[in-house]
């Protein structure tokens, strides 16, 4: 029987071996999870599961309570001197965390081509002939991988301890320091600053019963490849035996090298293929309802090359991604959308629930493959209506969704010109269409010769300058969308075109902010004033809405002005807004711009903005206007004025700086949208 004294010579509490084993078994699942998520993401899921179990099980042999162990805070508040029942979990976490952090460390001078020493050490458990992996966590698992990708082991450990185990910051720092982490404060700070949506999805996954490194699924390895390896191993064994005899006679030793690790496990046979008519029989009409299309959808060689390139891009592969898009390997459940030949390339489109990936390789020898990643989670009928399948010579081809009944193209700068029908192949691919992302607007990042600082127009954006046109794709869906089945999308340089909407001036009992499809007369006229400014938007835009939130007569009977808020929402979540002021006879100008804001959206339906305007008489006015819920406006600073209602106009010197705020009818105040530098 194993016995040990309860107190060390220096007066510290100690644990018996039986108590340590009991603590390890009781918290085994949480310890395996900690080790699994702290280990390097470069390991396959099978290897990470086995290594995590091995690290936890090896924490017990040679057990001896370190003097630093009692310094680790207990899990729950308790007496100053922790008892064995609270000391056990803290000790187990420290031992497992120390081993996981040291797993990928390399001694000085260790060859970079070899795995770390601990990866070469034999470790139980060992599994032959099976692949083990936790149950798939779906979109949340991808978000967790995205949150932890590119982070150091110390930060990953801090994330698990603070977010999953919900330990206090002081206890996390103490555990990291006791486990040998270099900068525990910095690791905890970085873990706390991770992207909020990814953290929420990760916490949902980690607390669920499905994602459990102790509850695994099994699959056989590649049976045919395994038979070939057995035969090869037998032949190699025979050669080695003969070589050993020869080397024994010559006294030489062979040069042993490690074989490269295997590429990702997802193959063409494991791709998900949606039924051809599923989109018409499901309430979830998005990319998951796309059936596989294309003349090479059955080409396993092409699909395997696409998946292998996605898992581990070879040297020379051109890789691009929209901001906030995870570029990790394909997970189980990846779906095939398209595989075919377009404009001299073999193209494959894949979707994994969070991302859409385009792989292309030239049909002629000598070229390099291309890999494009785009985040496309939570898509819908409009944002999953088309994908850019090819770009050549300033034109783009789109692969339209199976629910698209008709396609046309129109110029946003010419709202009076009718849309032109577009030829679409039986596979759903459009003819080459001019792409604004490859033309003057995006190249220059500027619209036409716009108004000067006074607000007077110098030329029209639709007739001169680099922004002479802005093509958009007009699609008609078989399913009605908010009582309107036609909508607009436009290419902004990404894999997924952006959906364009319009929110008109409020009137009567109509809701103050309800975006509609931008196909009506007023919507097209509003977009004609705004389209050229799409060139300055960030990458990864999901949808753009133009909200005409106010219209009012100008001083000195100079006509009627319109104020518009242009909101661009990204697939990551943060949006960008810009406020445009348009006076009669002018092309309009941006007077305010702000990023990462809820303004002009569902969660920010109130807005107030201001602009300097010069009347035809030469007088300069400061104009301030609010949306429908504004009941009063106040100006402070170089100019002081207040006015009940939604509109304020006051004479002010040119280039006057003032602060504008508004009072809301329901109570509370509203700050002005951030001012932009005037042209």
C-alpha cells in the first residue's frame, strides 16, 4: 500500500499517490480538453487526441508534489491553506499544462526539419488501424479553430483556462507561471482580446456534450493505402535486413530520416453533395442547398488536388482571403458546389459552413494553382445567390444559385436605362460581365470630379472621370423575398458579390428603418448618386444599404437637400457607415465616416450629422439634420445654437469646427456620426 506523510518538512500540505490518482480521474475530461486545445493546431485531430490522453496519463507516474504546487490558487474560495481535495485539481492542471506547453519546444540546435523531441517519444495510448477524432462541432468548431489559429501555446492555454474552465485571472496567471509560461500576463491579455463572435461560438462548443476529446468517433485508415504500405514495409524490411548485413561487414551506419507527415484526411469521396432539388424543399435557402454542378464534379483527381492544396498549399500557390477568414484545412462535412472548366482553368468551389473556397488550376502546364478564401456563414437567399467563378481581362463570370430564375445586368449610374438580359449556361454560369472591381473606380479609389469644399458640383459622376459606369447584376429569384423577387448584387473584388438595398425617406406610418430591394425608381436614383463611392469600401463586404434618412429645404430657398447614410456590413460583423449630403445640382459629398459602428442599422436606427454648405449668395451655413426620432439639435464649440425639431441651419464662418448632438423623442441624447475629412 502506498503511503506518504500529510505534511512536508517545510510545513506544506502534501498529497498521497491515491489522492493524486483520484483527482486525475475525477477531472480527466477537463484535463484532456485542456491538453487537446493547448497542443499545436498543426497536429491532425487523431494525433492531438492520442497525445492529449497520453499527456494526462503521464502526469501521474513519478508523482512528487513540487514545493511550488501549493502556491497555485484553489478552484473555489477556501481557507488560506488549501486542503487535499482542492489541491488535487490545481496540481493536475499544472502537471498537464506544463507537459502540453513543452510539447513543441525544441532544444537549441535541434534541426527544424525534425519534430520536437517530445513528439518522437513513445507514448501510450497507441492505436493501430483506426483514426480517432472528436465529434464534429460544425460551425462552432470552425470558429474555435479560427480563434486559436496563429496563437502561441501559452495564449491557447490561457484561453481555455479563462473561457472554458472560467478560472479567475489570478489563478490563470499562477497556473501559467507554475507551468513554465514565459509571459503569463501578456498571454492572458491576448486571450481576453480575441474576436467576440468567435469566443461566443467557442464557449458554446466547449460547454456542449458533442465536443469532447474523451468521446471520440472511429474510422478506418485508408485500407488500400494501408495494404500497399504493408507490402512496402515488408520489402523495405527485407532491404534493411540485407543492408544491415552489408553494413555490419563494412562498419557503416545508415542515415535515418523521417518521412513527411500525411496531408489532410478529407478526400473527394467524403465531400457532401446536396440533392439537386433540395433548395426547393427546405426553409434554409443558402449555400448548403446548392447542388454540385459542373462537368468535372465527378473528377476525383481534380477534387483530391483541390482538397490537398487547401490542406497544405504547395510552394508557388497564390492564396488570398478576406479579412477575418480562417485558412485552416477542410473539416469533415465540406460540401462540393462546383467543379468544371472556365476560361482556361479547372475551377472547384467548396463550402464548409463558415467559408467558401475557390480552387483553380490552369489547364495548360506550367502555371500555379490559386486558392481564394471568403467567409460566408449565415448567408441567405440574396447573399448566397451568386459566386464569382472566374475573372479575366476586367470581366467576371458568376455561378448563380439554383433558385435564380433570370439574370440581367444594369449600370447603376444610369437608372433610366433598362437592365440587359444575361446569357446563362445550363450549369448556371453567366457570360463575362464587366467588373467594377477591375475597372477605374477600384483602381483609383475615387469617384468623379465631385463637389468642392463649398458643396458646389463641378461635374457629374455618370459622365466623366474614372467612374463612368458601375455594373451590377440584377437577379430574379424563384422564391419571393419580402414580397419582391428581384434584387441587385455587385462585384467588390471578393468571391461573393455584395447585396445592394435601399431604405427610403420615412413617411406616414412606415417604419423608420426598413431596407428594401434597390430596384425601384427612388432606389435606383439614390444609388446613382452613391455607386462610385463603393470603391472605397473595405474587403469582405456582405451587403450595402443606402438610407435616405432626411430631406429638407435649404436656406435662401435654394432647393431641397437629401441626407443619406450608406452602411456596408461585412461578413465578420463590424460595419462601416458614411453620411452623404446632396444639394440640388450637385453630385453629393461624404461629410462623415465611421467604422465598427451600429449606426444606420437595425441596432442603430437613429442618426444625426452636419455639414458646411455655401448658398448661391456666398453665405456659409452650418447644417445639422437628424433622423425621424430626433426631437431637437444642439451645436456647441465655435458656433452655439439649438433648435427644436430635426433640422438646424445657422450662419457660420467657413471651416468652422463645432460639436453637434441631438435629443431623442423617447429620451436620451445622440452624438454626431464621426466627421470625415472634406475633399
